[in-house]
C-alpha cells in the first residue's frame, strides 16, 4: 500500500544518514558513525510514528578505506542492507533483519581489492500488490527475497550485475554489457534491451524503464525512447511514470517527463517517492510529507 501522509513528519538520526529506503508507510535509513555507535539501520513507521533500531553484528573501527553501509532496501517490515569495511582489501557483507527479529542475519559476503567494483549489488524492493521483493546480486547471480525472508528466485544474468530495481512484481537487471533484462515475479526473463554507454542506475517506472547512463536519463516506454540531460555528477534516486528524482550537489530535483520540467524539490542528499509521499534526508534529518 502506498503511503499518504497529510502533514510533514520528521525524525533525527543519531548520525549522518548513509542510505535510505521506503515501502508504503515504512522508511528504513542507515545511520553512520556517532559518539557511541555506527552503521545502524532504523525502521520508521509513518502511520504509528514508531521507530525501531535494528541490531548490528559488525565492528565500529575506522578502517583506512571506509567502514559504512552503502545501501538499504525495504519490503514490508524486512530490511536488507549492504556494508563494506577494510583497507587494501574490502569485505562486503549483506544483512537482513526485521523489528520483530532485530538480530541481523548474514545473507552474503565477499572480499575484493579496494579498487575492484562492488561484488554485491543491492536493489530497491517493495511489497506491492504483484509481489514483494528484495533483490540483490553477487557477481552475475541475481536473487530475490520475499518480505518473510524466504527466497523468491535465483537467476543468472548474462554479465556482471551493476544495478537492480523492483516494482510491482517486475525486476530490472542492468549488467556491465549495457543490457537491461526484465524479470517477472518468478525470475523469468520477459524482455531485454541494450543501451549506449555504461549504465549507472535503473528504475522500473510502472509503465517503462528509466536508465541513468553518463549524463543522460533515458526512458523507454509505450511512447518510445526519450532522454534528458542531467549533470554528470548527479545520482538518480527514484522514478515513477511521471517523473524522476535525482540529486546534484546536495539538491534533490524533480525531472518531469511530459511536459518537461526540472525543478528543485528540497535540499537533500537522498529522496524516495511512495505514491504522493516524498521522503528526504538532509544530514541527520529524515522527513516524510506530501509531494508538491
């Protein structure tokens, strides 16, 4: 169910927010290093205003090349998050937990040289009417969990996976050969298309697929293929059938597809759309309110 928030709500994280996810009335965010804690995932219920701190099974040592949560995904009450830590070599670990069972369970782990691409890729998920899904990939192996923690499917991609996104029972899988393959809720391919240039991010919009490549957002849907220029150092945050949200230098912007507009929405480092509700992060402050 999509969230409808009548008034703006906010919560303060104990440390800088490192990652954000939203599903219906729930928001998951990852807090970085504070005076007494680090790398902690919280689940915030917009309906009840309740806030739950999930467990942590990793250390808080400041390693030479980083120790942080690089992504979080949410479906129902289940959070799935990716963390890395290390020096010349980095260890990536993927964890899952729920408010009812907050002790994290290790889902996958890999160690690589610090200059190598991330060996585990986490995609945005959700618990929509056509199937709950939490997608991730280890190399070219794509897996999806259900909100209850069981495995929905496993599928081998034609190359190393670079980006994932699930919506309404469909999963878009982008690989390093600039191909996007669409899987149904059972993990069966239903189509594939190739793009020009390396794919940075992908989103299922509900009526098409949006790809971020270089300094372009390219949408392919029933109207054909269209693309728009965005700053080269921008980051695609979310999209639906009407617009894309992207961040550029601390500004969250909304790019409307038709008629085309590109406007500032908020000062924010992250943003997610859940129907008419917009969730943003500015430093330690997480806000949720009506999208205007």
